[in-house]
């Protein structure tokens, strides 16, 4: 019954997304019509276009519909979850529309070669991923070619004077420069690196301009230099506009980018500040878990920045009652005065409280989900054992278990294991690699037995990699040091033996 209900809900969401896509298509056509009015301000001019060249306008509408159809079915077969979110559909539509509009302005009033053809590719890469960026860049290039071919946006311009041949040039720019930008920008992790990216993109751009212009010919070498200069300008505009527009999309659509993830782990973030001052033990624990999670994510080829940021915030729900958690206590334990049922309820509530705090602070959903999922439906052993002893064995395990859900991503599974491993490693008297390996293996096996990984597509090989990575990292964090000799120096730098044992290095 639940499966049928779930299928019905998914079906209604997909139908809704199809209607939203149709609405976006209509809005895009209206946007093109508006640009036609702007490009032909005199009433006789735009009326002549819709009467004499109506077949061209109709061809443009049909071609645009087919391109929107390609985008919809790409997401339908590749990522239905993405498609079921209305905000995601509007985000894709906004990216396409805004990129077309910016290219129209620069192509209309500057030069077709100055258009930032890599802008859409860069925005899609940082807001989504490489695969989506490639398909959207493909659609954008064809979309711009269709608009150039079937409208008079450039034919009436005295500045650009774009001919039909230049429309094909624009198509090549979109494919080549956009794809090159996607492949090159994958390693960019800072906003400063984005500015340098324009230099790398401009190299193939100049080559393409020269190769495409050779068969056509130009009036003089000055024409080549001018077009190459406009092409370089377009490349730098692509990176500069991407930097300017990314914060808007990050805020408006609550999107994750590598830049925002790094900003989330800044010591100046409000929730990080609160953790550091109100729950210092939890803050230190989160730092080590972040280190472990980031290392594991790198080993698995996952998003290391997301793993680090999610680990920073995974226990933020403890801010509600920080004194109720062992790492923030200094001698007095509030749970000594509470019933096991109440204690368990306080402990398990930090997962839901963390999710609510992160959503209220408008942090990305991926980070908030980890805060809710990192304990899954695991039992809270200490208070369950206490309740069993008090009640004489009459305690329901469900009353002493986290409410879930279980991890739905590999990042959440990594943090679930790293969180438990870091806490368990503190209790090991001899932190040798063998002892740490035994503890981490036990943690993973227990979670497998309790079906904590059934909702995420993590494999046995990946769990083995996580175990080996955490063991190696914990052996480095909790390592033994040599002791200082029992000697103290006075002001005359003379050695004086100390009877008591010196502290560790």
C-alpha cells in the first residue's frame, strides 16, 4: 500500500514538473517575442517580421520546443529526483534565459565574438555537476544558434552586423569553448582561480576564431586581431559574470557550490561560532570527524568539500542542550538525575534539532539531511542498558533508538561511521592500529546488521576503503608521543632534576 502511495506521489510530482516545464517554455517564447519588439521598436518593423517572416518564427518555436523536450527527457531518464523539484526546473530555465539574454545584449551592441559563450557551462558546472553542464551547454549552443538563425536580432544592427556565417561561428564557440571550460574548471576551488580560468579558455577561443575566419577571409589582419580581442573579452566576461551571478543563485535557490561549501566551514559562520563557544567539546569532536570524513570522501571519489561541511554541522543540534552531552560536561552529569527514557529522548532529539536549525539558517538541504541521518535508527545503548537494569528487562528498544531516517547518501554513511569511530577511539586504552581496526570494523558490521546502509548505494568495497582510511587517520590523530625527561631549567640555564614525572610532548 505504501509503495502504491509513493508511486502515486512520484507520478503527480513528475506530472507537475512537466507542466512547469511547459510553462517555462511559454515564458521563454514570450521572452523572445519581447526581444523582437525591443530589437524592432518601430511598429511597422516588428509587424513586418510577424507577417512576412511568420514561418521563420514558427520554426524557431518548434526548434525551441524540441530543445526543451530534450532537457526534460534527459532529467526524466537520468535524475527524476532533480526533476520533481519545481525550484530545480525554474533554476534550469533561469540559467538558459539569462545566458541567452546576456549573449543577446553583447552580440547586439558589441560583437558576436564578445558573447560570453562559456557562461552557461560554468554556471551549470558549479551549480549542478559536469554531466548536467555538458548537456545544458549542448542545448544552450543549439538554442542560441536557432535564435540567431530565425530572428533578426543582429541583422538590423549597425554595430555587429552578424551574418548567417557568424551564426555558425557562434554555434562552434558554444560547443567548443563551453566544453573546454567545463573540463578545465573542474579543478577550480577558489574564486581567484575563476578569474585565471578566463586566460585558459581564451587560448582555444582565439585559435577557433582564426581557423573559422581563414576560409571566409577578412579585410585585413586588423580584423583578425579585433575579432580575437573580442573573443578574449568574451572569455573573461564568462568567468567574471559567473563569479557575480553564483552568489545570487546560491542564495535564491539554496544551491551548493564549492565556494559556498568552503564559506560554510569558516570560523565566522554563526552556527560555528555558537558551537565553539557554547559546546566546545562538540566543536572539537566535529573538527576531527570533518577530517576523517574528508579523507574518506577523497578515497571514494566523493565530494570532499561537502563531506567536510556536513561533518562540521552534523552535531549542531546539541546546541539546544549542550550540557546534556558528555563531551561538553565537566564533572557533573545531568543524566544522573533523569530517567533513562527522558535521557534517551534528549540525546536522540539532537538529530532532529540539528536538521531544524540548519533549515532555519537556510543551509543547503544536503548538509541538513546529514544532521538528521547520521545516527539512522541506531539504539542508544547506554540508556537502553540502564532502563533494562531498572525495569528488570522490560524495556522497548524502539523507545531508546534514534528516529531516523537512515543515511540516503554516501556522505551521510561516511559521517555515521566517522562519528562513531572518533568517539570510540577515545575509549581505547592502547590506540594501536590493530585495536583501532577492530573497533572500526565492529562499528561498520553493527550498522550493516541493523540495516543502516540499505537506503544508500554504498558497496562492500567502499566500506572496506572507509574502514582502512579511518584506521590510518585515527592512528595518526591518537598517536603516542615520547615523554620529556624529568629535567627543569632555571634562569641560569642550569639543569635541575624534578622528582615527579614530566608531561607528554
